[in-house]
């Protein structure tokens, strides 16, 4: 955790006027706890005006009536999600769970929810689109990430928002042509 805090501190100290911190985390593992600790330490040390967290969750396993172990694993996944949602939403201004396991793109041939590169690219495209107004100088109403977070929350007291993404047209190119493997 110390190396994450040091790296983030270095980047924040380089900023002229930081609007906030935007964090992407795989919250279905220990990284959810690391993300929570990082957000809490940044708030304690810097008083960051806005922290936005986007947490991805993979698909949950299907229930198997023959296997008690599979059911225990599924229950553990649900418990991890509830704990991650509680902890991360308490530590940030705006929290969005990204349920990667439920994404469906029937018009995207070869879309594989298990491919980390493709799901990360779609999640980044969503976050880039949602936070666009905070990065543009001509949008004076949303001059900061904090103002945008306030606007996008369902209610002022709620810190959790929902994410939706839609591709504007059918993509006819193979997925391998859409992903740059540099």
C-alpha cells in the first residue's frame, strides 16, 4: 500500500490544482481493500476535493445444486461485493460499480467478458465519456470533478451511481482489429 500512496502522492504534488482523484479498482478481490485504504489515506493527507471510484466486478458463478462448494463460493462473492460497495462508497465522493459480468453486446462479434483488455477498454470509454464535461474549459458549470460528481449522483445524499454504456452503431470489424495490442 505504501508504494501506491507514494506514487499517487508524487502525481498529486505535480498537479497545479488537482480537481480530485479518479480510481479504477477490481473490487472483487483484495484490491477493493487496497483501494479503500488508498482513498482514506489520500483524504487524510491531502484533503482531495473529490474522489471518484469505478469498481469492476466479474460474473458470479452459476448456482450448482449438486455442489455445496460452488454455492459457498457464490455466497462469498456476493458478500465481497456488498462489503466492497459499503467500504468504497463510504471512502469516496462518487462510486460506480461496473458489473462486467452482466455486459451484453450482441452486435459486437467476438465480445468476451472474460477478456480483461476489452472490458477495460469499454470501462475506460464509459468513464472518459462521463467525465468529459469536467475536463473541458467551455463547460463552466462543471468546472471540477466534484461538481460533476454532485450532478451525476442520483440524490445528494447518495454516493452510488449506475453505469450504462451503449455503442452507437454496430461494429462490423473483428474485435482483434479494434484492440491495439502495443
